[in-house]
C-alpha cells in the first residue's frame, strides 16, 4: 500500500423523497441564488424539476436554468453556463441528472473564475484554483461524477474529448433517491451498470499487495452490482437493487476502490478518443466494446490479477491460471451480452471506423503514451486494441 491523503467532502443524502430537502439543504448553506443545470427533457417530464423549484421557492431561493445538456456533454453549453453564472452571480450550481449534467456543472464551476478558455482544464494546460460549490440531485446510477473529482467534456469543433481531475470540482453534496431511477429505461440502466463496473475494474486491475484492502472493496462492489443488475433488468422497480446500483455508482468513482494504490484509467482514455471522434457513441457502450479487447491484450502481462478477478468476482475456479483468467473475461462478456451491450464498431453504428485517426487522437499524434504499470499504450498497442474491435 502506498502513502496517501484522502478526503471526501461530498455529503450524501440517501433515500426516499430526499430530493424534497433541496431547499432546506441549500438554505442551511446560506445559498440565496442558484443556477440549475439539467439535461434535455426527462427531469421536466418526470415532475422532478417542479418539486425542486417548489422547494427553492419555499425557502426563498431564486434560480436561473441552463438546460439541454446532451450525452457526451459539449464545451459550447459550458460557455453558455459560464455567461449565465457571471451575470447572475450564484451561490451554488445545482446539477439535476447524471454524469453529463454534473460534468457540465463542474466545468462551469471552475470556468467561472478563470480568465481563459475553460476547456484549458480538459486540455491539461491549466489547473483550477477556485470553484463555485456544486450540489447534485442524481437521476441515474452510472458515472459516479456525483462524488468524484473527475470532469469529462467534449469539444465538437476539435472532435476531442478529455477529462481532468481536481478536488475543486468534487460536489459539496449529493441527493440520491433510488426511486428516481425507476423510470430509467433498460438500455440506459445497462449503460450505467457497465460504467460502474469499469470505474471499479480499471482501478482493480492495477498493481496490488497480496492483501490490498481496496481490492476487497472492489470485489464486493462488483459482485453486488452484477447481482443487482440482473434483478433490475427483470424488475425495474426493485428498490433494493436500484439502491445498490445508485450507491455503487458513487463508491466506484469517489476514490475508495483505489485507495492506497497507484491507479490509471487506460480503457477510459481509449474510449474518450472513440466517442470524441464519434460523439453519437454512448460512453458505456464504447467501454463495453473496448474493455474486453484491452483485457485480452493485457491478460498475458498480468495473469495473476485476471485470475483473481475470475475467482473472486465471477466464481470461476479452473485449475490452470491462464485458462481461468481467460474464462473470467469470457464471463464478463457474457454478462455484457445479458445487458445487450454492443460488441464491435458495427454494433456502435460505426460502419467505416478510422483506426489511424483513433490512434492519433489517443496518442496526440504519437507524442504521448497511456500509462500502464507493465506495458504502456503507445501507437502500436493502441492500433492492435482498436483493430481487434472490428
């Protein structure tokens, strides 16, 4: 276990009807003005926005609304949000939705105080040093952005998608009512399950000691998510399983599943290049295609860890370690098929994928490699992985 400092500032309000407390929560923080960030329609159609606005009115909190956040959220809407915030001067940003909405709020929060282009943070040419506080009402179990330091944004003009990490963008509080996810359709629910698993797996498949405590956290979380995922696919209104997924979303990406380890997210970076070039691709759908390809390539370099995954998460106990490790990946692929996840570019509705451009996007035209503790992803490795998804 490496040395580390760790703190999660996000206060979690979890349970039924907790969204009704939003006015009280913000009032307790002396908030008088908020900018609310939402997606394209579901928060309005469900009646959730009306509940929130009534609660704000009851506590004499005024608000401005920024709507229209799409999946793979764009920096263009962030710029609009920064303009609104600078004119309105809010005390808080309130994100109502999932990861795309939350990440949009995050970049607005740090862009508000920055004199340059807010996308500079995502391009890693500037670092935040101040931010507006963020509150979240979560409506989908997926990204974990409600408790994370991560902010991923798409720039359509550059066909470029990238993330950065900063404690300044970790939300101040999050409200999670599993009932708000009852209406999430099966496809979006499945995407969320994959996203939760990938946030956990990418940390898990990093160097560990023989008794790494966070690996135990990860194994338990993964097993719970697999079980809950099966349950909600059969019964979308299964409260306990929806609750497992919602809490797992937060725990998978707040740092706890990687605590005491050096971690990186190579498959996420492979996917950011993919959906950056093809923005119609849902993040989790891209991960579902790319992770098995990445895992099959890297299995020979880390047989023991893949074997451990197979044994402790997928209950596979073949005598030969290599065969057991391969079986673990196969069982994961079977679970993805159960979730009706795509398996190749054609399933992602990419008919003529540009492998060379993907490689160049990922590696900045060969000027960078993606970190891995045994074999970093350079242009050659990236080409093999991307091509194996044809």
